[in-house]
């Protein structure tokens, strides 16, 4: 196999990705070329050209770029991503920002992240709050392996513990913040998702079935008992779920309930505080 012109290879990849319905073919083609190890060379050695072709073929099948490169930028770091965890999304940074702001002056808060996945929420908060410690739980042992690797990557492994759990079952102690990005897509909405999400990301982390609210009902029922006085419960929501989740937080006896919008102006986080006494 001979060397290949890098510019022509990139143009061909863009065209194929565009025909496959990829939303930003130029960006993705460039990311895949970098992941193949092309560097700034004008010509691609045979091994690099072969890797690039393999990556493009997988992207044509709408496999997420993060699965092909093994990472996704989120908050302040590049997180390791595999098919075992949700791909971290910019919308979820709203949850990190909201939680950071209420805990900024807390000193040494204890954090609990339910359904931690890649760990991107909890680890980003530990990076922002040097005095904090945290526990992340997930029902998936494979996801927890990814979270541990990301803890080393972010540099907070000495302040975090991960464990396998089904929501709060087996979790002991009280926390200053319980945070979660639970599965919230309604069963009827799954068919309308982009193929990158619907066909490649773990369904268990996307939808609980039914109306999409099952996880919030569990959080509202069980989380307040694990909050210390003045502790916060925060969760990411689908942009049409604010009213329903707010009502659940209110029924749970939480106060100072608020809804935070993401950068696109959509409802994204519902927060509530346990009374201080």
C-alpha cells in the first residue's frame, strides 16, 4: 500500500460523512485524522491511511466520535469514554456549575454522585472544590472501571471512592450534595434520538422506560435521608421535565427549589435543599 495525499483523504472522508448524515463532517473528519496519527504531514503513511479509513468507516455507521477517539472534552478535562458510559455532553456542565456555586464556600463538603458513569460530574466537582471528598456509584462495574481511570486522569483519585450500587441501596452516611444525571428519556422518545445515541450508548443510562421519571421518584423518596442539614439534591433533567421533578422535590420536603437553564435556554437542572434543622 502506497502513501496517500492527506488533503484528498480528508476531503473524501468529509464527503462520505456528509452523505451518511453526520452533522459536522468537516470537524469529525479532522478529529479522526488526528486520532489516526496523521500529525501535520502532507502524506499519510500506509499504516496511518489504514487507521484513518477504519475510523471513517465506523463513523459512517454513526458510531460516536468519542468511541473512536476514546475521549471527550468536558468542563476542564478530556475524559476517557467507552461504550459502557454516556458520552459527556455540554448540557451536563450546567449541573457541575450549579453544584459548584452552592458549595464554593463549604470548606470540606461530602459529595455523592448516583449513576456516575464516566465520573465526569463528580470528578469535575472535586477538581473545582479542593477540600471536597466524594463517592460515586453505578450499577455497571464496567462504568466504574472507566470512572477510576478518569479519577487518575483528573488527579483526584485520593479524594474519591467508587462502588457498585443500585441508586442508594447500600449507601451509608450523609452528604452535603447528592447529584445525579439519571436516565430520563421517555420510552416513546427513544426512536427519535440521533443514531449516535440510540444505537451506541448504553440504554440503561438513557431511559428507565415509561414516562422517564422513575429515577427522580427514587431520588425524591430516598435521597433526603442521606442529606445532612442544609444539604442539596441536584439532578439533570430533560427540558420538559422541570414541573414534574420540581413537584417531586417539593413532596420530598426540600426547600429553595430552583430550576437552572443550560446555555441553550432550556431547563436542565432541578435543585432543592434540605432544611438546616
